[in-house]
């Protein structure tokens, strides 16, 4: 099991873990970065259709 899916480790749910599985399943990537002064920024990159 992916540790990010555990609430015991401080996670808040399955959302980002599910996004990662779906995006990577389609050949893409998910990146996360801290947003200043607080919060987070998430970037999803997917390959162009037909590639």
C-alpha cells in the first residue's frame, strides 16, 4: 500500500494518490511544490493525444 494513502501518516485522504495513479497510467507526471507564503501548487503534465 502507498504510504500517502494512510491518514496515520498525516495524509488527509486518497485524492492526490488517486490523481498520481491516473496521470502516470496515461504516461504523465504530477509535480508538487510549496507555494509561498502557504499552500501548495500541483502541476499535471500529460502527453499529447495520439503519441
